[in-house]
């Protein structure tokens, strides 16, 4: 998966749009405005004057010799998505529970893969259907 974009809706609502490699299917995940900004900043190439939280987390990981291998969107329960961050350090992989927005914000900074468990495909939208709605 990759970040296809950030969608803004009425009343300060945002969604991060994850797409498959062919841009055929989109997984929209509702996020807040601060989370949207945390994802959008590195995608735009902008650098804040001081490190933001996800920049700090990446720096700590780097300083300790760790590397974010990948993130996984693991499930949804009662409309809330769940994710994991897989961090490699000292020959081991540690899996850390995360909000999807935080995991994605970290992934775009670390340039690591974003995965989704197959069962979430039922929550995706075909890209052609999004275009048809516009």
C-alpha cells in the first residue's frame, strides 16, 4: 500500500487514503486534522523548523540502531482501525501496537512499506467509484 493522499471533508474531517500498487483500490481511514498534517508534511517535502513527534520517534530509532521495517494495518473493530509498527533492532523484530495514523506518519518518514491484512479488502473502495462520485 502507499499513501494516495489526504482527503478533507466538511467540519474539519480528514481521511488518509491508502492505495494498492496499481491505484485500483483505496482504503480510507478517518483521522484528525493534526494526524493529517503529520502525514502531509513529509509527503510535501516540507521540513518543520523543529522535529515533530514522528520525526523524534524516527530519530530515536535511528540513534539506537533500529530500523522501521514496515507497518501493517491489522484490523478494524467498531469502526476503529488498528495497526502495528515492525521495528528491527539487534537482529530481532519488535512489533508495536499503534494507531494507523501514527504508523503511517512514521512510515512516510522512514520510507518503509505499508501493508494491510487481506481481510480488510472488503473496506476498500474502487478508485473508479471515487472518480464517478465526483
